[in-house]
């Protein structure tokens, strides 16, 4: 707000001019920091992995939850085109649900700053947990493709560079995870996750537009998506804040409208009609 003119004179800039200019300068600096954060993170993780990985092993045992979380971060930050990730009920999944929102909702970028093709497969058993739908919606808004697959085998991830990680869970011993840095190992992880992905049901936020033939209310579409993902009536009721009796009644109506006799058939019909 005060700038020197010469050795004896000073110029006072009005606050309504100086403060917005100062704020704009701070915002520009913040953008620069954010744009370099992922690049610095990739350098750090590559160096750290190189220090602790034996060249002949093809695998790194992860002996803490922090190591498992960093391995997932390494898979996403070293990808060049795509990442396939899964979430079952595991220590890492619960850690990510409790983590600050930017960790779970920031868009993933490649080394050139372009968005990655990210596919995220979630076990419906996680849906009753707090924050899950909020995070799923944020991931869709960030450009990810999200599906629900009952019985997701494990929490893990694999990328196009032949790097994969698995959260093995923590039963009181160690290790609690594994990082696979050889194509032979990561290919097997990818095969499992691809199979689970094909069995999944596409998920969209309840407010997302459906096809022109959509005859459903937004709440019914939410019920149908959760039902098709294998979520129980009680869990659907908790997620949507309605009674279990209301859920049961709406499911009967949805089955009739879709000419389906089972929940699975209803999900298939809804997917074919572009309703979910």
C-alpha cells in the first residue's frame, strides 16, 4: 500500500486498489505451487521407490498404512494414460474416507498436466459409510468413471506403466500391502480388476441427467442405482434418509415399471434404457 518514490517521498496506494492487486498476486503464486505439486510428488515417489526396491524382487512389502497410501499415490502419479482402481472394505479405504477432501476429490493428471483416464470400482458394502457418496460424486465431477461391483476382491490399483498395488489388510501383523513393479505381477492385478469392472454397474450422481425416456423421479433413480449395485434396503434407506418401508415400496414399483422379477434384472433393464 506504501511505495517509495525517491529517498524522501512515499506514495500511498488506496486500499481498494492495493488489496485486490495483492490478492491477485497471491492467487497467481498459489496456482504455480499447485501446478508443480504433482510433478514434485512424482519425483519424490520415484526416488523413494528406487531407494527401497530390490531390482530382482519385482515387489515391495508395505508395512504400514502410510506406505500403502503412498503406494496408491505412486500408482496414480506415475500413470501416463490410465489408472484402474478398486475399493473394498479395507484399512486404506477407511483411511481415504477420513482423509481431507482434496486427497479424495482432486483430479488426477499425467506428467503433462492432462487428465488421466481413471476408472474407480467400489464395493457397495462401503456405501453406508459416511462421506462415500460425496466422494463418489466428486470423483465423477473430476472426470472419473465410477462403477459399483458387489464383491470387489480387494482395494488396489494398477496403471499403464506396469505398476500395481494391493491393500492386504492389517490383522495385527505385517506386511499390510504390496507394491508390484514388474509387468508380470501387475498384469495379474489388472486382469482381476478388469473382470470385476465388467461385472459392475455404472454409477452417476443422483442429479445427473438420464436419457430422454427416463420416467423416474430423482429419488427413484438413486434407489435403482444403489439397488443395482447390490446395496441392501436398509443401507439404501440410510443413504437417502427415508424409511425402509418406503424403499421396499419403491422397489416394487420399479420392478413393475421395468418388467423385471428380480433386482438384478431391474438393474440390467435400467442400464439398457440408460436410466442408470
